[in-house]
C-alpha cells in the first residue's frame, strides 16, 4: 500500500491536507483527510494530481501547462479552471489505475498569480 500526501490534492476539486492511497499495482483505494502523521506516508509540497494511467495531460508537442490569469478569479480558481479544462481528473475513481503528478512552485494562497512569484516557476513532474 502506498500513501502519498500533499498540501493540496486535486481530483475534480481541491482537497487541502489529504492523502491518496494506492495499492501495489497503482489502483486508487481512495482519498482521505490527513489528520496526523501516518507511518510510511510520502509527503510532497504542492498540488498532487491523480491521472488515469496512460492519459495524456499535455497537448501534442507540449510539455507544460499554461495558466491564464483572469481578473475576477482567485489563484485557486485559475488553477482549478485550467486543470478542469485539461480534464486531468476525468475518470479517476476508486479502483482505477492512476499515475500521480505533482504541480509545484505555485502557491494557491498568494494574493497575486505571477510566474515569478517567490522567484520560482511552477513545474509538473510524475511521481
């Protein structure tokens, strides 16, 4: 059993301080609140995104996600809107084989949405 936690987990909505549980084949058992330390739990800073195994989350020829700032949206709404538009969590449910991606370098609680926030750029990697 693999448990992976993060500051935020995105699966059709944002979950703050939750973990995802996977079996040895990579099937998702569920998403649970992280209420305390659990032995053997991996923790990553950023946004954890479960994606149906072998699903392409980038457009052909691209290797990045571009976020479009919208004046009436908060940072979390911009990220959620972009991830929903890409359909990253479509089809993800208990029992599905999933790959885990980590979106780092974007602080959802910051007042401004800029690529140079805190002198860092966001990136995504497969765990």
